[in-house]
């Protein structure tokens, strides 16, 4: 795969992705959930911008999970996740997700070890329930190197139009790089199932990242095989009625 070929393929596949999403929406029975995880600057926002824009926004629901609010803390960690799930016919996109609750909470000791360890099985059960109810889950970890993260953080500081994205916490979090790697390795190993697989996408090259995620979505939707519904209509009668109609005269 080359950058030029990926760009050509992505342009062609945008139409295919849009068509498959339209079929899913028209079918009205099932939903698709894309979970995006990754370290800071791994390209979660960029993936949403470049890949999801091929779909009709009417049929998409994008949720970015930040630090839990006071209300969210009063509930279980899956409460806010359940509220954001895509209903039948929709494509849902999670920018970060419930995996923060076995990631950052583990790295920073926000909950006891016995609590976050129990969450792996809880998450598997939760995702199994979603799959059985008609939600197909695709989980993507956008993997970048420490060297590439360094380059991207410096680029943000050099570009006045990107400095608003910079957060000093990003620098502090780099001290925990190895701890995050261990946390994500465990989450991927323990929570990649047949019903809700994890895909690790090399994301140092943005063009490859976009192409790979688009291909994953297309292949998943093709496997789902959504079809346009075939309502019972009296085609000839309706066509004749439409042709014979005349605008009502204005008063």
C-alpha cells in the first residue's frame, strides 16, 4: 500500500461506505458501533473527520467521552456508555469509550486493582449482550510510536492554528507511556472476542490509518449484508395516481 494508492482507494470506497450505511439505515433492524481508542495524538478525531464523513450524518451518532461528569460518577461506569449506544439503523462512533475504565483508571490508580480487573469480564458480557441485540461492534486501537507522538506534539506547538489542541496534561501523560502500553495490551488480549474483536491499526501514517479504518467498516458492513426493505406497494396504481395529479388552484 502506498499513500497515492490509499488516497485513490479511499475516494472510491467512500461511495461504497455511504451505500452500505444507507442500506443499514433503510433496513432499520441493526446497528454498527465503531470504538476508537488510542493514546493522545493517535488520530481519533482525524479518523472521524476523514472516514465517517463518507456517511450520511443523519444516520450517524458520534460521542466523545471525556473525564466523567459529577452526574456520571454517581452511576456505574457503563451508564454513560449505554446512554450513547446507537439505536437500530444507526452507525455509532465512540471517540474513547468504556475502555478508559480499564486504562486511565488503572494507570493512575483511580480505583482499586480488584475493581478494574473485574471489569474485563463485565465488558465482555456487556458487549456480548449488545451483539445479541443486533449491534455489530468494531473496536480499533490506533497505535502510534512514542517518536511519532513526540513529532505531533511539537507540531501542535509550532502551528498557531493547532495550539488550542495542546494540553499540558499531554506532556505529563507521556511519563506513563509504558504503563498505558501494558494496560492496553491487557485490554486487547482479554476483551477481543469473536462477537467484538479488536483491531490494532498502525497509525503513524495518517493516510494508512484512514484507509485501514475505512476498509474495516466496509468489510464489516458487507459481512452484515444489510438490504433495502421491499414494502408491498401497488406500483402501477401509484404511478398512475402521481401522473394524474394536478396542483390545487390557489384561492
